[in-house]
């Protein structure tokens, strides 16, 4: 070891002598390269330090922004179960071990609520399950029509959207899981004000509308004193630019012949357009959206999970989008039950199978919940 250190010392002294000995001939052209290299290296390190400092500050701001979101876990405590004997859809076990799931697919339930105060759940006229399929690189949107006649744990038979009114997202998710046998991993609730803000932050959306749809939006704006003129949107059928309030009325429109079926089509259409708009957003715009609507969002996503989603957003937004709705047109009939207009599923086994195939793929081995 001593010999090795002595040799290194000797080598170093020789290296230093080359540049310190004025009598030694030095090639000035080669002598200049090390100096430029070290200067560039210092500049590079300074730039990296600035980038890391700014990135760190951005992440600190980002995490502070997340503090405004309402993080509320699901609570599956419900009243004593009401017997479903003789019902049209006997309820299944709500044990999560019996629910279909796939670690490569994240099922997120999106609720659009018309809540007007903090002491009520409001109604969930929008119920869309967004499935992020990392195996097939697909985003899948499934709409659940609010008037479906289902079994609500602890409450008996009623319309699907009644579950949200009775017990918020927890009971609504428990109802969906127990009726359809698919695990829902996360949820997010956005109220009408938040929806309008999202669209306005994006600068509005461009969406294809019919003459009827344009007139519906104009009438609702005028009737509800949200426009000074009867025809605020002065456009013909085709691609029309909508602000947040206008887009909200389009998403709520159920006045066409297809009623709620058409409305869920419009809701998925709007969501698809928003997804395409978000593809163009910068990181700062995404933070603006979260900070603006955060206080009005309720979710059981964890901060770390939201960070992961934001980090992978550009990847997810490149996925193909597929759509589905329940009940399927060929698997229901209309009825009046307890003086309510409802949609009754004709074959529940078929409904569960088709939903499972859409979410998990054609080859899914469907295990009926016990």
C-alpha cells in the first residue's frame, strides 16, 4: 500500500511538473481544452442545480395544492340489510374477495353531483366508471343509467341514483359492486360548479352539436337567467365552441327521444373531449385545474396515487378510448314500480357477463359472486 501511494504521489508530481515547469514546451491548443471543459462542467452543474431547485419548488407547490382536495375514505357501514327475497335482482355478497378485479386495471367511479350544500349528498345524475387498462393501453368509460332498478344494501329495491342520495359515494359504490360483481378501486365526485370551472380553465371545448342540442342549451341559459338573449350560441349544427356553463347544460340534456340513454352518450362525449383537451395542457395548467376545483372534489385517492396519475397522465392520454353503457338496449324493459318510471334489467347474469367482458376482456373467466 505504501509503495502504491508513493507511486501515485510520484505520478501526481510529474503531472503537476508538466504545467508548472516554464521550461517545458506546452501545446497551448491542447492546454486550453481542460479549462473550457471545467468551465462548461461548472455551467452544466449550475443549470442542473437550478432545474432541480425549480422542480423541487414546483413539487412543494403541487403537494400544497393537493391539500385543498377533500380526501374521504369509503365507509361501507349500512343499515341492517333489507331482505331481497322475491326481488327482480337478488343481491349478492358484498365481500370484496368475491368481486372481479385485475391488478393491471384501475376502476375509478366518477360521480357528477348536483349538491347545493355541504350537509347533503345531492343527486348523482352522472355515474361513469373510468377503467384505466394498462394491459391493452385503453381507457374504458361505462355509463350507469340512473333509473336502473337495483338492490341497494340496507334499503331494498330502488332507482340506482337513490343509493347516492341515501349514502353518498360509499353506498353508491357498494350498490354497484353488489349488483354487478366488479370491484371499484377509487372514486371522485365533482359538482356542477367544478365541472364548469374545469371547462373554463381549459378555455372551453369544441364539440359536435345538432340544431336541437344548440337550441336546448340556448333555452336553458335564457330560462335560468344565465344569458341575456334567447340565442346566446349563434351557430349552426356542427363543431361548436362551448364555455363551462354551456357544456354543463349539454351534459344534462335528456330531452331528446332517447332520454337518459342520450344523456349518458352526451356525458361520455363531453368527457372524451375534455380528455383530448387535457392532452394539450402543461403541468402548470394541470396545477391550476387542481387548485381551482380541488375544494369541490371529494375522492379516496391518496396524494401519492394522484401524483402517480399526474406523472403518467401523458401516457394514459395516448390510450384509445372505448365506451359502454348499462343497461344494454337489448337487455332491459321500461316499467312503473312504486309510481316511478324505471329501467328493469331483463337478464342480470347477461348484464354482469357483458360488463365483465368490456372491462376485463373477452377471455375473462367470470366468477359469479357468492
